[in-house]
């Protein structure tokens, strides 16, 4: 019987991944791949393309695991989802990300007021930074931050059906 690696804390896991430990990489993949794949499918409904994006995302994560430490105080899962979204935006043009009318992101964005929708599309679909979104919209970074916060609260409610 093969023993399953257990990582008692993130730091140990990330250090093992940085050291190239295949078991640590496997563990991270096993723990998070299903959720990340589901997230990609919300962006890119084509299953083969979603699988390719997931593979590229994990490759990038394994090569650049140190970026997690510079990401601030977000959770590992949030960082993984952020990297997944960034890869989807890099791989697929915006039109392909949202070309499917049944796409959950399209349905969600239709529930937002115009400014929230614009900030959501610029930051989460096109990958612009908050400062670039502020310049594009002609508003302050504080306003963009406020609109993103409103959009994320609305997204949580939308995704849980509440």
C-alpha cells in the first residue's frame, strides 16, 4: 500500500514544490485541480481547451511557486484561482471567454449595474490591473476597488444561488 503524503502547513508544501518534490506537486494537483477545472469551464466552456488551460496553469504554478509569497495575504486557493483566471485570459481572447451565452460569467455580468459590469469585465475578464481599469474608466483607483468589492459580493451571492 502506497502512503499518501500529508502536508501539515502551506509553507512545507510550497517548499517541497519549490524543491521539485513530485509528491508535493501531485498532492497540490489532487487537492485543487477539480475546483480549478470547474472554474475554467465557467470561463471557457470547451472541455479540451479548459483542460489545456489547467495544464498550463499548473505548469506555471510549479515553475513560479515563489510568486505566492509576494501575493499578499490571500489564501493559497485564491491565488490558484487568480493564476487560473490569468492563464485563461492569456490563452483565450476575451470574445472566446464570453462567447457562449450560457456562460455563467455572462449571466452574472448581466445582473450588475453598468459601472460594476465594466470594472468586472476589465479586471476579471480582460486581466487589467485596478490602476489600468481606473485610467480606462476615468475614475479613481478607490472607485474601482469599491466597484470590484461590490461585484465580488454579488458574485458570491450569484454563485451560491442566494
